[in-house]
């Protein structure tokens, strides 16, 4: 299974329906502290945007780029602003 910012544990692989879900820290370049911060921040609910994730989890742009590179942020808007037009 792919790494998922909502389903993956911070530091350990898990089993889901007989398949393996990698941990957040298994992504190359994403350390334990960032993984733990994301896991803690998601307890408050889903992230409205990439910006919301970055601010809530207190992670840097490098972590966001790693998540983006691995497809973990696909479909998530970049910022909290809504467009009127």
C-alpha cells in the first residue's frame, strides 16, 4: 500500500487487509520528528490544504516536497484561500 498521511503510522509499518502500509518515516528524507508531528497534527482532523498541513504539523517545505514527490498530497489544495472565479 502507499504511504498515506492519514492512515500510515509515524514510525512503524502496519497491516491492512493483508497488505503492508509503510510508515511516514519510511519516506526517504522524512525523519522521525516530522513523522511524529504529522501523526499528532492529524488527530485534530483532516487538513484543509498543504499549507494547513505544514502549519499544523510544524514541518518545513522540504518535508512538504518529500510528501508531494511520493504522491501523498495528491488532490490536496495548496493553500487555504478559496477562489471566487
